[in-house]
């Protein structure tokens, strides 16, 4: 099944949405006997520079992650947006979003299993090294994967305005791949105290990391079209991400 997705450019200024010349495709796969539905955008270059796996926000895999996947494919990387909620489960109401994320926050083993199942499917579509990125809930899921040490061929992790707290009993392995944290200074959902605590944990584990804080940016500052969107923080965090990609995953 082909999906026509909107594309956008984040270089210097936001441009109006326009149909992408390179639409990706919906992918279906199974994890532990349950159906999941993701999205694959092949690198728009003669040879892919690597694979970027995207983990969605608390409303499931939507057009937002599809847009980001298309943007990444335009940079020369294969992009796969994976699904942690299940095929057809895209919560709209606030309570439904809280319920779906709450299930996985309470069952970390299930969260890791779904992430690893998505990674397995992504590896089937694109071989080679991987970077895993996520937004909000997806950012927390990215760090869950990083702490597990279970991902294969991972060269970096990126969290955009994601949850940063480490559950009791967990820690970061010393061989964890580099981590980039993009955080809003005006985020009232994830405090600067949590940012500082994460920095301390990563220092203790001797993990390479970068934390960028964008003044005044609220939680979910990259969500285009929302009342929380901040163009300056979105542009700067995307530029930091591109640099991180080239440093850790580029050919």
C-alpha cells in the first residue's frame, strides 16, 4: 500500500507544506503474535547512508512521524517509523493517550519487546547501522532501549522533548552509543532537574552525550501546527540532529 505524505524543509525557515515527490509506504509486521503497522521511506540517494528508526509520540504513529521519515529519507538515510500501540490503535482523546502510554510505562518488558520487534522489521527493510530517535513518549522509549543495551548495530539515540527519568533499578551500560537530548527550557512536563539528573547518570556511566536546551521552548516544541510549536527550537534541534547523524551514522 502506497502512502502519499506531506514533506517539509527545516533549513533556515519553515516552508509551506507540499506533497512529497518521494512518498514511502505502509508496512505491516507482527510482534509476539500481534499486528503492528509502520512506515518505510527509502533513502532518496544513490546509496543509503544508514537507517533511522523513529518512535512515535503518545498518539501513535501519525502523519507527523511520516513527515519526519520523509525528511530523513531526503537526507539520504532509510527511515522506518515503528508502531508501539498496535495496528489501528491511534488514540485521539487525552484519556486514551494516557491509557496507551501508561500501559507501556507500567510494563517496561512489553515496551522493550515492541521496540525490538519494530527494530527487527526495520533491519529486514534496511541493513547496516541504525540510529533510533523519538518524540515525547517516543523519546522516553528511545532511552528505555538505550538502557536495555539490547538493540543491534545502534550508533546513536536521539530524544526530542522526551521523558528523561530512569526507572528504579535501571541504568545505562558503559558501552551505550552516543545520545542526543533536545529539550525545551520552558518544558513544564519534564523539568530541568530531570535534565541535570540524566546528565549525572550519563557522566557516571561514561556515556558520550549532548544535551541541548532551547530557551522558552515548551514541551512538544517540534509538533508542527500545534500551539506548542516553536520554530526556532525546531530548526535548531533539527540542525543538531543532522550533525549528530553525520557524525555517528554518516558514511
